[in-house]
């Protein structure tokens, strides 16, 4: 990730990239980091959604909620823009992203 070069691109990382300080700092250097904040509902655990999307390893005794609580402060730390997804549809999310980027620059 540290050597990634991108121009006029959107990079959707996996959730675990946030553990890599150097990777996150590099992303901040080359662009705007946007955190799409989603409230934890627990629905993913019942459906197995997170396993299919690539949450590879939970430590012994760790729950998806524990993982959510562990990662959230990191997402917040590195985000240039935070957008709460609560109650937004895709069009509203895109509007919030555009507004956030416009107001940032």
C-alpha cells in the first residue's frame, strides 16, 4: 500500500488496512480519506455477511462487535471526512461525499 500511486481514482480498501499506520498515512498523503460510518447492527453475524466479504480472522473469543469497536477509532483517526450512513440512500451518500470534498478544499 505504501507504494501505491493513483491519480483521479477511488480506492476502496479492505477494513483491516486501517491497522497499517504507514499505509494509512500514505493514503492521507496521496488523497482524501473518507470514512463511511455505519452503525453496528449485528445483522452481519447472523447472515455470515462479514465472512463472505473478507473478515478473515477473529481472535479467540473476539466477536464482530469487538472488531467493530476496535476498528472504529482507527477509522476516525485517519479520516479526512466522516459521513454517517444512518438513514442515507446511495444518492444521499454521494451528495455527502461531494459536499465533504468541496468543503475540504
